[in-house]
C-alpha cells in the first residue's frame, strides 16, 4: 500500500504540481487549499506538506494544532519566507523540516522519503524497546506513549523536544556535537542551523532543570556541543 501525503497549498499551480510529483513517485497525494480542511484530514495521512501562507488559519496555527493532536506525524513546511526567524519558529512548534519555494522537485521528494524513513525507524526502535521506559535520574520517558515526566509530574514537550530528550536518554554520558544532534533528531537531509539545536536545548533546560544556568542533565561541552548526564543524575 502506498503512503499518503496531504498537501496543504492554496496556490493551484503548486498544488497540482505537488500531486503530480508525488503521484509519479508512488505516493497517494491529496491536495487541500485551506487550514480548516487540513485539520479535518490530517489523521488520514502519512505525512503533511504544509504551506505557511494560507487563507483563514495560517500554516503555523495548523502546525501547532496538528502537534497538539499527534506528536509524531511527519510534517514539512513549505515556505516562501526564507527568513531564519520564521523557519526556526515553525521548527520550534513542531515541524520536522522545511522547504523554501521555489523548490527543486528532486530535493522535495528526497526530503519526503527521508522523513518517512526516519519516522519508520523511530517507530521500529520504539517497538524494539519492548515498551520499557527510559529513566535517567528523576526523568522518565515512555517512548511508546510519547509521555515524559520529572519527579512523577508530566512534562509538556514538543515533538522535537521529546525526540531530542529521548536521544539523550538513550546515550547518557556521551558528548554530541550540534551537527550530531541535527543528524540524529532532524535528519541528515535537514539543512538546519546550529542555533536550532541551541534553542531546543535551552527550552529543554527550562523544562527539566531546577536551575537552567547550572544544569544537572544537559551539560555544555565547550568546543564540542552537549553531553547528557549519566543514569545516576539526581
């Protein structure tokens, strides 16, 4: 069975182009032109291609709403805005990747395929864990249920914050460069920025550290990147 892609794009030329490209690549592509319809249809799809500039509910609001319902659904932003601030904001609220218009069709298809592969690998990794929660100090992550808690209290994490924390907890004591973390959490095809990692680290520290300026869990390794605490962290 082919994987389905929901294209959310109000420009009819781009919408028809996406359906043709994705159909020729073997996907089942559906096209909607507004955020309201996208929210009605997002539960039926394997991946969402989401334009930011939409009539009515804009793409960022759609992204935020989707993430409140489904923390793991693959989502790629399509944006005519190349500004760093707009892109980082979209990534922070839950987008997995972005493509700037006008786009190269081969790059778009490669990003779609890469994100679907990564989503499949993460699902298999969660299944192979046998449902055992990840525990480091007073932090507990239930990957299957996509829940995290600190001292028994639930944590409100975005999809990327959860993925980053899960990656850290699977590798306690190991130092990672920012490029390592971009590759592991955002994917090798993601043309991101080092400060995307910094931003997510800062947000995680604010949520899991008693004193973010003197962290117990996420340590800065000067000249390298970051290291997560060993399992005995308290």
